[in-house]
């Protein structure tokens, strides 16, 4: 995670979407137990153990130096906890799509079939300008997306509509440990 290679950038996207940085500088991520094998890939890389709580599996890293080093690398505001504040996207300029795929796997929703072809990601309203940047990156790859505020301005959403647009995301999964249950319907259509 000290380098911003494709795979680590993907994991950053997942952590930024589904993770949490507490005021005590703990880094954690919670996923449904169905995603335990997927989470093991990440915990093995970080050399931490998975814990369990009801229907969730998670890990926590309670090392202040570790979390502060991550926040510094991502150029995140020290006042930000959780993942309310987006990182400086300039540091990901060569790996924007892996970051985006990680964000989708964390907080995104994909519906593919039965007449619905949609991928959306909803984040805190502080991410609005970052989602506009992702919209431009997607446009570069011929993928149409829209960005808008939701829930009375508390959140913002990037939305990709259309079967063709969703299929254009597939090449960007290559070499990433993506969450298969989210992408399987699109992959099986090929």
C-alpha cells in the first residue's frame, strides 16, 4: 500500500468507499459475511485477521503511525474521519479506473438484466467534484455518466446507464481482485 500500483489503488477505492478512519486513527472495513473470501485477499496482504460480528466480517488496524502514514499518502485532511473527505485525486492520475472500480465494489450498485442496466455509486456530498472528475475519466473511455446531488444535498451520486456503457467497464477489471458477485452478471453476458 506504500506504492500506488493498480492493485493497491483498487484497494484504496474499496477502503475509501466502505472503510472507516476513526478519531483514534483506527482503519477498518466491514463487509457482509458472504464476502469473507474476498476480504481475506486484502487481510492477507495487510497481515491482519478477520473478525466477525453478526452478519459482518471486518478488520481493524489500530496503529496510529500506520493510519497517519495512509492519510498522508492520500493527502487526506487530518480533521477527516471516516471517509467523508475524498483524497487528492491527482495522486491517482495514472490509475483512476482501478480507484473507481474499488469505489464501486465498496459503495456501488450494479443492476444488469431484466431491462435494467445501471451502475451507480453514492458518496458523501464532499465527493461531488471528485465524482465529476470520474465522469470525465469515464467519458475518455467512451462511457457516459451523470453526477448529481441526492437526499437533499447530503450525498452525491455518479450514475452509468445502458448495457453498452456497463460492458465498457469490463476491460478495467483486468488484473484487479474485483468483487465478483457485483460484476458476474455483466461478465456472463460476454
